[in-house]
């Protein structure tokens, strides 16, 4: 393994500016590592060798002239949900076979404007529907981490499992990801990486394949809090093509990471203490609170009474919006087409063959809750619950709480092809128990690796912030990262 790929994103930036190495050298080092490791990890569904080297060469020319952008020459992986002009964009689905858009998403365009290099497209749960990255048409992604003394393959979490695995295994310096109910934070926690879901509206959704439009939000997965701040600064921004994009200046997030937590009031919600939660999760939670308190934060018990309704409400709202968004995939204009004797039969055949089982399940649920006679009973009621969840957070923040600390996941990573999870989809959905409230309320939240379970697997803590106050999350996340002081590099087995 080249020493270049072990550098943080921030150190790559500094090294390139100091001319210690070239963008072409860093990009080649990552491409070599991808070639060696991807057959086992399955993190990338498309590797763009020629494009990456061409972009790196262009970066070297800019760096030589002193005109490089904020991320000039930094090699990134891009989740397969982001439209990238002329290259593989299939959302992990068979139904988008062969689709190569003629346009670039707002976020990836921002990254290229800042000089970043695209290594390729990253694997993901189909249409971002999943918590384990096992629903992808391209097969499961394998977590680079393994339990001590075991050779059992573990999931990297989902839906951004390819992004998290690639960052953890040094197959890119950072990766784009998306979060609809925890799809950045849960995989980050499972792989010992940092993942932030920004406030809804901070990052444009234009050019990102839609799952649930009122919940989806893009963000980065990186190896450090500083890298996360640097990458989000390039990804964020107002976009007139996205009606939900908020016209706010993008702060210098990296400038906030070392400001500390002295005087901050950190809330601890009693509703996040679940029955049957492993002792090591509770212990880590208490440890995180102790670290923040030692740095001058004030710890306060709080109540978010409608938390218990978040998961059922989420699994009405998200499938309903998915049912609407996925209606466009019919085999007529692009992607897969399976012919039939009539246009109706062609629709049926294409969707039956093109959508996987989990996507079909959610489309069916979503269509049902939106249908006549059930719309008021399910969808309208879920939206009312959503308003109550949002009001819970508003009440707490209005009472002077600056951020909230919770576990990121109810356990460490579980095994690939786990039969209990396969037999009962609800067990899989429970992986998002700590994360979905944030999407329902449109708030920012960051998952930071903070400890390990008894088998040596990464565990993460989640910080939830006020709307558009990602800076406080970066500052508090940096305190946890520094206090934990652990190395989350996976022991190489692949």
C-alpha cells in the first residue's frame, strides 16, 4: 500500500500545494489500490481510470501555475446516485442499465470546479433503499473491518456502503454520499469513518437520483472531522435549480473544528435508551458525554417525546415519496426495457425485472398508503407526526440546548446475508432507529467513530445540531475524535 493513500484529505491538500508529490502520483496510487482491493470489497461499480488521470494531469498544471482550487488534485469516490456526465449513473439498479447522463449534478460540478478528481462511481443499496448495501444490483459491498479472530464478512451499512467502505479501506480520500434516514451516518459508524448529514437544503438535490425528496440530503464520508468540514464546504451552496435549496452563505466549516465545546449545552434524550440496547453502546454514550463535559460542555437531560413514532412515520413518508419518484422508470425513455404484448405489459415486465425485492416492497407500501381510502389514515397522519417530531427538537433548542448526543447505531456491523435480517425486514429497518428523526426534522447530524466493541469493531456517536449549525457539530465532533484517540484503520485481510 502506497503511503500517499494513507494521507488525510487535508494532508493531501497541503502536500500538493507544497509540491511534495503530484496529483497524478496520488491518483495513480489510489487507482492501483482500487485495482488490488475492489474485487474483494466491491466498493466501486465503475472505475474511471482514464478520466481520473486526465483530471489529475489538469490539476497538476493548475497547481504549477498556483491557480488550484480548494480541492485541487484530491481524488474522490462518487456514490452512484449522483449524475456524472458521460459516466455510469445507475443508482445501484438494473432498471437504469446503461444510463450515462448528459449533465452533471450540482454537487459533483462544485467538486470539479474546486479541482477534485473522480476515481469512479461507488456501490450503494438500490435507489438508496437499504441499511446494509445488500440490495444493490451489483452485489453486496464488504466491510473492510472484521471481528477479531473471525473471517466472516460484515456489511458496511447502507445505503452509502460503497462510500464508507472505500474511504475506510483507503480507496479514495473522501466520498460523496446521501442520507434519507441514516444512509451516511450508519455506514460511517459501521466502518470507523466520519459522516455528516447537513441540514435539509444545505446541499442541492439537483442531479441526484431521488428516493424521498423531502428527506434526501447529500453529504461527505471521510476519515477525519477536518476532512469532512473541507469536503462539505465544496459540496454545499445555493442552487436555483433546486426549489428546496436554501440561499445561505457557506461558512468556512474547517475554521470551526478547533473552537471547542466550552459552555455548550449538550442534550441527552431519554427516549434514545432502547430496551435491549447493548451495554457497550450505553457505555460509549456515557464516555462521549464525559469527554464533552471534560472540555467544558454542560450536560442536560432532555425529552423528545415523539421519538417512538419516528420509525413507523418514516416508513410511511419515505415509501410514499419513493412510489411517486420511481414512477418515471417504465422502460420507455431510458434504461432497461423488457418488451410485452402491450404497453401495460411492457411496464409490468420492465419493473418486475428492473427493480429488486426491497425497492418493489417500498413502492408497494408507498402506493398503498397514497391510495384512495388510505391516504388520510396513513400518509396525512404520518406527516402530522413528523410535525410533532420537528416541534420536539425546536422546543429543546429554544430552551438553550446547542447540540444533542446519541448513539449512531444500536450495534456494530452485522454479517452479510444475516438470516434474521432477511426473514424480518423490520429488524433491518431498526438499524435506523437513532437516525431517522433527524431526517424527519430536516436537521444536521454527524456520526463520529468513538470506540470499539468487544470484537474490535467500530462504534460511532451521533451529534444532532440546530438548523444550519453544522459548525457546532464539527467542533463537538472534533472533541470526540480527539478524546477517543483511536486508530480505526481496518486490519487488511483482502
